[in-house]
C-alpha cells in the first residue's frame, strides 16, 4: 500500500509547481517533472502488479524507480536553492521527494 501511495505522490508532485516567481509558477512538467511523471506511472503499475505476484522483481523495479525519483527531486532542489531564495521553491519537488521515500520504504514492507 505504501508503494502505491508513494508512486501516487510522485505522480501528483510532477504536476505541482516546482518554482514560484511572484504570481507565476512553473510546473514540474516544464522541466524534470516529465521524468518523475514517467517514473511514477511505471512505479504505480509495478506496485499494483507486485501485490498479486509472488516474485520480488516488481518490488525491485519500484525500488529503483523510487531511488531515481528521489535523486531527480534532490538534484533539482539543490540546483534551485543555489539560484533562488527558499520561499520560491514550489511544493512539487518536496512532494516527489517524499513520495519516492514512501515508495522506497514500501518496497521493504510486505502487504498483509
């Protein structure tokens, strides 16, 4: 369940603002959010498949996708913090980061 929820957060965070400059916000889909959106969709499909599969392979793929989503969000966060004040960073990056962490934790937990 945590994998599915984490993948959902990655997807939602990809659509949210990653940068806010005055009244203008820049969606994640205008930058690396496209990468995290694809990762989130793949993670969601694999997380749902892992619920009915005795194989650990889908979980491993979700783990890899979660790590990649965290890395993309982390790099973008660091890169943006170098050039912008903290209050201009949008909530999308944080949502993707937290979703990736949740999905990663979910790969280690077995659904009951």
